[in-house]
C-alpha cells in the first residue's frame, strides 16, 4: 500500500494549473464559509466579517499571485477576484487585478470595484473615477431614503453591504433591476450608456436615476409571495418617485446631479395628482397607488418606515431566498402598533378597509 501511494505521489507532479486552482479553491472556500456562517447568524458589519479571513486563505492568495503565468493562473485570479468581492475584500480584488495586468493575460478586463461603508460598486466598462461619481449619487439616494422614510434594513442579510453592478452597454435592453438571486447580499443590476457621468433620462428616454430609487424600494420590501406580487410594483414606484424628487431638490446644486433630470417626469407631485380622486384599496394598481398616496398624506412616510422597521424587528413575515416579503395586512398591523394617536389609527383602519 505504501509503495502504491509513493508511486502515485511520484507520478502526480502538480502542474502550475493544478497549483493555481488549489490556491484559488482554498481562498474561495474560506469566503463561502464566512458568508454562510454570517447568514445563519448575522452579527456585525461586513468589514468586521472580512477581517476574519483566515491566514491560510490570505496565504493562498499570496501563493497564487506568486505563480508563473499559465491558463490556470488566469482562471484562478478571475475566480479569486470575484470571491474577494463577495466578502468586500477590495484589496484582494485589486491584487488579483494587478497580477493579471502584469501577466500575458493583461487584455482580460476584470473591471473596477470600490467600497463604501454601506455599499460596494462594481463596474464593467467604466473606471474607478466613474464609480466614485456614482457613489456620490448612490449615497445621496440612500440618505434620501433615511431622511424621508428611515428604514433600518436594506440588505436582505443584515450587515452585508448593498451591491450595485454597473455595466456599460451600447443600448439598454433591460433597465435597472433588483437581482435577488445572490445568496449573501442584495444587488442592483445597473446598465448605463455613458461612461463619463450618470445621464438620466438617457437620450432614448430611460430613467436610470429614478430606476435606482425604484429598485431600492424593491430591495427594501417585496409584497405578497412568489406567485403573487401583491403591490403590483406600486410600492417601488411610490418610494421611487418620493426619493427621486427629494434627492433632486436637496442636491440640485451638487456637481454629481448635473446629468440628472428625472424629477421632471418622475415626481411625487405627478403621482399625487394622478391618484387624487381614486378611492384606496389593496387589490387594484390604482387603488394601491391611492392607498400609498393617502398614507403619505395622512400619516407620513416616517410612519410607513416605522411600521416596516417594527415588522423587521419581529422578523416573522415571509422570506423568500432571504428577501423580505410583506403583506398589506402586516403593514396595517405595523402601522397600528407604531402609531400613537387614536385618530390616526382609526384613519389607517378605514384606509385599509377599502380592500378585501
Ligand atoms: Zn418595479
């Protein structure tokens, strides 16, 4: 047996390809393990989680980078770069990128990535300067949500940063959308056509900035269940126009808002007028729009935020693939639990009673 094993070991002389995939695998497994443990019991921030990467995994990255060029090295570096972003280890991403740049595979473009306390931006077809610019816009949108609604949870896994994947396209086939499939974080897919700055609407009429505000509404709350979108996209439209208008007004003199004019067409004012004479209910698109309009006017967006935060703290509503799903019944309960004044509670009851 010993002779057989020895013979095998001799015959098995690992090539550089094997070595690269082995090191990449060690790194990737460590990232997956940390993310899975955090998802089971979310405590602390992603920065704290990223700092827990074991020395063995960090060493595996060193070894990978020290290897000679080979197709396996290219594969390993690309794999590790993606994995590094899953744990927001931008420095590791940049090391892999830098190694690629001085290899025979320097044509391979990993794109750019930057990180901020609340989010990570990944760009394909754009450079870090663009991401810096976009980060100002996105930060303003998040603060807009904070100041208007005050939601406490954004990411489906508490502590994990939001992700926006920005990609330069010749033509936008699919507008910005929430991509709920990632296991350990919430991500927005964001196509652009101008790599200099965020221009919205685009020349062919795509409201990218409003789209960002709208998709964040989906990230925060989905309604109904897998088969039935209870809110018929009205929720994200409502929070989207409110935040779009708010940010545009607050930052109208800011350099980063120069290319953005969405608020002219996507404003709460327009939304309000459209549903002025519609009676609220919880079943039709128009009725639900009127319901959000009435809540916005009568109890205010902060009260809606409080109700959602109350439901999140209890954390008993539905989750699909960790994404939080709510029902109008739960929203009503949340409002009744958090509103102080009797008169307002009665009003909420009346508004929701319009539905069946
Ligand atoms: Zn939508």
